[in-house]
C-alpha cells in the first residue's frame, strides 16, 4: 500500500473516531481499533513504549473537563461523567491508532511518496522541491542533533566541578552553551549546502527520485473502500 494512502486511512479513522458520539459508533471504533492492534501485535512493545508518555495526560484532561463542565454547565452529573468517559475513550483510540501508525510507518516513505507524486505530475516549482528537501533534512538530522546535544551535556558535566542543583542555574548554564551549539550546527549546515550545490542541486526541477513510489488502482480502491465503510457506518447508525 502506498504510504500516503496508509496515512490517509489512519487520519480518516481518527477523524471518524472523534466524530463518534453515539454509543454504537464508539463501540464499533473500539472494536476496529482492537482488531488493528491485534493485527499489528508484533509492534506491541514499541507501541507501548511510544504511547506511554500520553497515558498520564488522560486523567489530567478528564479532570479539567469535569471541573469546567461542573462549574460552568447546567448538565447533570451523570451526563458530565458520560461526556468525559466518551471523550477520553475517543482520545485513547485516536492516540493508539496514530501511535501504531508512527511505529509501523517511516517518515522517509512519506517524503518519498510526496516527491514521487510531484515527479509524476511534473511539478516544476522550485519552492516545492526546496520545501520537501527541508522537511527531509529536518527529519534525517533531528536525531543526530539530539545525540550531539546529549554528548555536549555529558562533556559539560564531566569538566564541571559541581553540577548546578537549582533550575535557574541549569537554565543559565544551558543558555551559555546554546550559542556555541547553534554556531556549530550552522557551520555543518553550510558544509552540507556547499556539497549539495557542487553536486548540482537546483539545476533540474523537479529532481529525480529513487526509489520511485507509484500509485496503483489497488491503492485507490483501498482508500475508497475504507472511507466508504466509515462514512456508511456513521450514516447507518444515525438512521
């Protein structure tokens, strides 16, 4: 399946989940979400690791929602609790589905799919090529910058006689280090830019791409089928 079609289906399912306010619709989306998680069960460990930071926010958002509804709405207590429960369940389903998508998909596939689509359509706008390259480079070097920052922090801790204990002193130490870190990365960016120009970047628009990710009739059928099923379920339940 084309990565763009896969992303579209997950987004459509998430939007459909947010719009599911009836009990029947919510139950069907819970069932569908459990089926998807069971199919992707070999990604469970990574899914739990990536989704764990979000779970602590669900009770907080529920408590804030309850407090606002209790103070400023005229609904009964059972209605408020029902709204909070359904909203939290919808949020859990949406976060779980998008997390399993992030675990399964790769960012490079999305960028390559968009570039392949632009190449096939023969879009000759330089800013589109530059924007896609900017996103691709950002994704590619984000983890590298994180690793360099951690190494610099460890080196600073190693040469310092005593680590600052207060948050203010930590913030001041980081603020002193940020300009040097930015300069180092600007030098690296300038080097990469020079290499790209020497290799002929910008001489032909759009750039060629390998591997070329194409769209097939099956991809279009998957998108139409998935969207039609979700829209049909909403229409059928409301009737």
